[in-house]
C-alpha cells in the first residue's frame, strides 16, 4: 500500500527514505499513536508552554513564534502610533469644516481607502515608494539585532498601508461623534455665549466623544 500524500514522515524524509527510517521517524513524532492520544499529548504540552519543535529546523516552535510575534507587535504599534493621532486630527478637521470642500475631500479619500483591497494598496505603495522612488525596501526583512531606526525604516511601508486602512474607520467615527455632539443643548449654550467653532469642538465636544472614538480605535488596533 502506497504512502499517503499528506504523510508527515514521508514529506520530511523524502521519497528515498527506507521503510525502517519512516517507521522510526513516525515513532519519534508519535504518529504511531491514535489521533486522540496525540492531541491530548499536544494539549498537555501546550498548557505547559511546550509547543514542540519544528519538523524542518528542529528549533522550538515557541522561539520561532516569539521572534515573529515581536515583529508583529512592533508593526502594529508603529501603525497605531501614526494612525490614531492622524485619524482623530482628520476627524476634528472634517467636523470643524463640515460640508466644506475640506470635509468632502477627507471623506472621499477615506472612503476610497476603505473600498480598495489591502493587497492592492500594498502593491501601489511598493511600486511607488520602492520601485519608482527607491525610498524604502520592498521587503521588510528584520534581523534580531536591528536598531530601532532600522526597524522603523524597514517597516514604514507596511505601517503606512495599515495606517491607510484603519485611519478611515477611526476618522469617520470621530467626525460622526463630534457632529452628533454639536447638536446637544450644552454645545448650543456655549455657542450662544460666543464660543468659536474650534473651541466648541476641541474643548467641549471632543472630550465627550472619547468613548465611541476609543471603542472604534480598540477594534481597529485589534484588526
């Protein structure tokens, strides 16, 4: 009976492996045990922080994950550092100049960013900034000993793409929350007392709009 295409031992050792080698490797991996036994063994190790070793390199899987997890959180934090202040600022500007050319331009730009698929945005950024202008690398390869400046430089394009995607949602929520608050009686009272539009939004409306803005920011950071 031929070996199954999905057999792990056959894939690792190759087609030239002898039956004895395959049998020994399956015993080493525990593939000779029932599926539920292997699962319970894996689950016990997982609960103790042992994810096993890579079949290719033999390196502990938790070490491989931790290295990539650090890069992932660095990229997410970098994108958040840019997108959150930018989204709030654009939302305030759009609410401040509501129904003006500035407001419409910001809304069109953010709707376009939401509508275009992420991978297409990535292609455009790579073509423009890496191929045409040569300002940033097209592939963000990071070594463990990379400096902070080098990490920021090499992850700028991925962070910019994430910023373009998540800023739109946060900006529109900021704008909508501020516009809704501007219709409330205490805002009208402040306006009757002579408060400027900028003061109404920044001093009176924005602090009261924090809750929905923080909610949508948290959702986008999780994304």
